[in-house]
């Protein structure tokens, strides 16, 4: 059984680099990875906030948020 991983980002250079380097490095046999661009899917910002995301890029694995570097505060993405 694989774990769910959601990578939230807003399309900024920091976010894109993190997506390319980190999200793609997760073992697909262990993680079901979903990439969510909050700039184009603003309806999912509240979902990210409820998951504990405070800034993007962020990776949420099995409900636990991990903030990567600092691209933008979630409030700024709104």
C-alpha cells in the first residue's frame, strides 16, 4: 500500500525547482504523488491550509505537512 503525497506549489521558480527535484524523487512504489498548482487551482487553497500548509512549496505526506524552502506564503497565493 502506498502513502499519499500531495505537493502544493504556486509556479514560482523555487516551487518548480522543488517539484522537479523533490516530488519526482519520491519512490512511486511507496508514494502516490499528486502535484497541485495553487495558482491554477485556487479552489484547493483551503484544502492546503487545512492540511497545515503555511507556505509553498510544501509536501504533505499522509496528512503531515513539510515546508520546503520558501516561495510564497499561502495567504499571498490567495
